[in-house]
C-alpha cells in the first residue's frame, strides 16, 4: 500500500520542511516492515480566486485529480475524529489487509474543501480541537505515520 499526502500549499525551505523530510524518511523506512511502498507528497497550488467558495472548489478539483484509484480517502479536519496513535495504526493495518492500493490523506487549503470531496472521505481526522497551521499539520501527519509504523513493526518508538 502506498501513502499519498495531497496538501494545498508548499512547504518552503526551513525547519518545517526539514522536520517533514525527516519523518517522511523514517516512516518510509519502518513502513517497509508492514507493506508500505512509499509516501508520496503532492503539493497543490493555492487557488488565486477572489472568493472563498471558488478557491475551495478549484483546490478540491485539483486534489480530486491526484487521488489514486480505489484509495482510502482521509481528510484532515479540525472537526474530525481524534484518534490515538494505536487506532491510526490499526486502521492502516486494516486497509493494508483489505489490499487497498493506497491511502490518500488530504490537507485542504485555508478555506477548506468542497462538499463533494469531503463526501468521499472514509475518515475525517483531527489532531485535537485546536486549529493548526497547514505546515505543522503536514509534519504532525508524517510523525503519526511514522509512529503508526513503529507500532505495527513492534519498534519501541511508541511507548503507550
């Protein structure tokens, strides 16, 4: 199974980008133990439309075009479910056992996602009730993927 992260906006040079790269590499390395092939990050250009609804639609169309066929779709949403790391690991294990070709994690833009794209999500995932900058959400997601991989591999990184 491959992991795709479709994120609106770019990570610029700096500490967030370095940390994201570090967790991505760790997650890919440990993920091989339980059948992850790769983690692909697709950066979607932010819409320059003048109104929020148009930006939401344009960005959602661009995201929809990169979702792999038959992928399990997960959107990062501040109103989504707050799962602990073990629960996320269990979901990855389940999706892998179902022979899903990919899991696609979507980080929308500042205006959110269009209802049609939101409706495709199997899971709406939140990292708590706080609103986080998109750059940090990407880092936190990569860290959680690494942590999930360490749980599934029996690695001591995660100590519950």
